[in-house]
C-alpha cells in the first residue's frame, strides 16, 4: 500500500513502508520525493495519508533520512 507524506497540507512525497518491526512499533521504506520536497530541510510534524484518500495514518513521528548531498538523489 502506498502512503503520501505531508507537511501541513502539502504533499512532499510518498512511500510504501516496505519493512518494519511491529513488536518494536516502527515501519520504514524508500521515500519518493514530489516536486514540493526540499532536500535537507528540517521537516517537523509530518503526517501520512493512504495514497489518493484523506484517510490519515497514526504515527508518533515520521523521519526522512536524506543523504542526497553526499551520495546523490537515490539515497533520500
């Protein structure tokens, strides 16, 4: 399932949360930035929606690890 990542009401990208550890309470996945994404910006208070809907997903926090400055766009 695909999810949109938002800052406020602006979609900055998407992910599929391919892996995780339910017993530890976390998931992770490759981030696909949209044209609204700003590399290495300190995003705070991100949220997620089921792709193409307004259905929110409950998270404690969302973190984007962006290493594009060091290694290129493939490692956001």
